[in-house]
C-alpha cells in the first residue's frame, strides 16, 4: 500500500490564461505607423518598407500562435490576437498609405539629400 498523497491537478483559471497573452505589440505598432506616416513626406519608400516590416512581424506573431514547428510556439507568453490584428492592420494602413502617396504625388520615392 502506498503512502503517497494523491496527485492534484491544477485548474487553469481565465485569469491565468489572460496573463499568458501579451499586448505589448499594440503601442509599438501604433508608433511605427505614426512614424511611417510622418516620414512619408520625405520618402514614400520609408512608409512602404515599414509596412513590409510590420507585415513580416505580424506573420511572425501569427506563426507563434498557430505553428507548432515555430520555436516561438513554445513560449510561455505569446502575443494576443488583438496585438496580431493591430500589427496586420498597421501594415495594411502603411502599405495603402504609401500607395496613395505615390498615386497623388505626395512625396518623393527616394529622399532628396
């Protein structure tokens, strides 16, 4: 007869699940969008490159949530779905803004040094 105490499993509360998701990318994405829109008057290329960088970052965040072959999938704290959505929307806004600036001739494609 064993004298060991019975193993008690830990229940996962909703508060525990919420602490595993990070919204830290939201203010960073908003800052990158503001930076890209402001410096778009000097070069449309800056806005487009920042949009592509945000698109790549959003894909990386999405991979961290969905892809078990990604090393980021096994992190204890992952980006929240809201953060992923804001990063993707920021990327689309920057790319659409760069295209609109190019169509209307708002700024030069290459910076004039």
